[in-house]
C-alpha cells in the first residue's frame, strides 16, 4: 500500500502519555502529565449545566460567541494590560493548543523558522514540525533559566518568522521579567519578528513574581499574539477552551483557519464561561495561595530526596535534577530514574529529555507536576520520601 504522509512518520506517543500509561498499570500517583485533577469551580459548572439545559448545542461563530469574547477582552485589558479594545481582537478556540495551531498556520509558511527557548513545552516543537515549520531552540542558562542574548541573536536568520515565548514557563516555571521582555522586544522589532506567547499559567506565580504580558509593552501589540485559556485556571483541561488576543486582521485569519479545522469551540462550554465570568478576584488569590502551598510541599520533598531544583517562579511544575544521585543504580539517566520512581514509590514524573531538542541535555532531570489535590500530593511526597530519602 502507499505509505502514510511523511509528516506523520516522526510522530510517536509522547513520553508524557507513555508514563501515564505505566503509572496507571501500577495504580500509582501521576505527577507526570500536566493535568490538574482539582475540582472545577461551582460557578463554572453551574453556568455550563444551565447552558446545556438551555440547548446551546449548535455551531457558534468560528471566533466564538460575542459575550465570551467580551468577557475575555475585559480580562485581557485589566489583568494582562493588553491595549485591545474590540471583541474582534479575541478568538475563542478549542483550547489554547488549537489557537496555537491557528496562529502558526496564519503566520508561517512551510520552511519558515520559529525560535523558542529550551527547555520547551514539547507540543510547541512537535506542532511546528507537523506544520512544516522548523523549530530553532535557544537554550536558557542553567540553573536559573537566564536568557543567553547572544545565542538568541545568533539564532535569527532571514527565514525566522516568529519567537515563541512561554511565561510562566513549562517545564521550569520561569517568569519573564520586565527587563527581559524589553530586551526581547528590541530584538523582535529590529529583526521584524512576530511573537506568539503562551501564558496558560499566568495566574500561578510565586513569591511576589508578577506575570507580565509581552503584548502589553509599548510597541509590542502589533506583532504579538497572546495565547491563554481556561484549562489550568479553572481545572477544565478536558473541556478544550482557550483563546488568543491580538490584532483583529491576524485573528480574522486565525479564525478562518479554525473554521476549517474544527468550525468552533464547544458551544455549551462557551456559554458556560460567558455566564460564569468574571469570577471574584478572591478566586485567583486562593488559586495562587493553594499552589504556593503545593509548591512548598513539592520543593521540600525534592530537597529531602536529594534532588536539586530551582524553585519555580510560576506554573505548577518542579524541574529537578538528580545529577547528585546519578551514580546510583536506577538513576543512570532520566528514563531509568522515571522508571525507578514508578517502581519504588509508585509516582510518575516526566523524563527531562522530553523538553530539549538534544535529549542529552535533560538526561539528569525529571519534571514533577504538583497540580494535585492536597491529600494526593501529600501521599505522593510521603511515598517519595519513604522510598528515596
Ligand atoms: N501550553 C502549555 C505551556 C501547557 O503546559 C499546556 C498543557 O500542559 C497547554 C498549553 C495546553 O493548553 P490548552 O489545554 O489550553 O490547550
């Protein structure tokens, strides 16, 4: 038979899903995949049940229903300080992932290059490749995830179309500072590049770190597409509802792409969020303080088991190094260490190599996701200490 398309030949089940399958087989605790198993807030559930009852079951506009786009516009202006003024500068998509695909298809031609910072979120690189765009990784410096500006400037070529910025970052939790964003913007302007930002963890920042949106900087709006969504903030990763904010002409093209690929985001869920937003500020405050407590539990456990880690400034992952134990049996590399933690503690993590283009760069790291109910995280930490401390 004729072969499948070349673009699918490199596609493999991601390490993250494979680890989930392995830990499920032993009935363990999954600190691997970035799914939060916390409850969906009542106002969101209630408004969505009402929307289903009200029969909101048909296609919506491809860029999403207007009341939801208005609610997102308000949030984008007040929280992100984006200079957006019109609901047409908002696109509702089937998760921020779908909005990312629309952004890449709207901006990039096959053969273009897009720069991103390593370690990276694997979906960004894998999707770029699938769409015929070359991801070009620029390494953040370890252990504090600083930006190597010379490396960034050297990575720009005539084929570079855009830079992807993930802040707060997965897997390291880096929150880009104002000074870093200013310097990045200088390069974007000088080399006439677009920016696609992924700000899905924007409400999870720690120790006074403030989330800043690149698109809010003077001059950045015209060249920045800001992506975020409801998955992480409202514990609805499976609902598939996210959004983009940016220039109306660019978003119109992204909406036309979305229309062809999936027509619209799920209608009753859009009405549900339109009914539930805005939620009181106290919701976001409680979210940040609950995650602060989880981060403390996770970080102290990593200290106790001899894993080196920089405390994440944001997001809900610890990207820890076990280099100090690398001489021990079962800790030869990241895959071995991941298997050892499942085997000895019944706890799943993600091997560090999943986050680098050069797998060797992550061979002594594991990513721990701490978006778990307190009692589940507590049990995971207890097991890790019992097995490894
Ligand atoms: N962006 C980052 C950095 C993520 O870590 C994830 C999920 O883990 C997503 C996007 C997925 O977002 P969504 O559910 O809105 O598609």
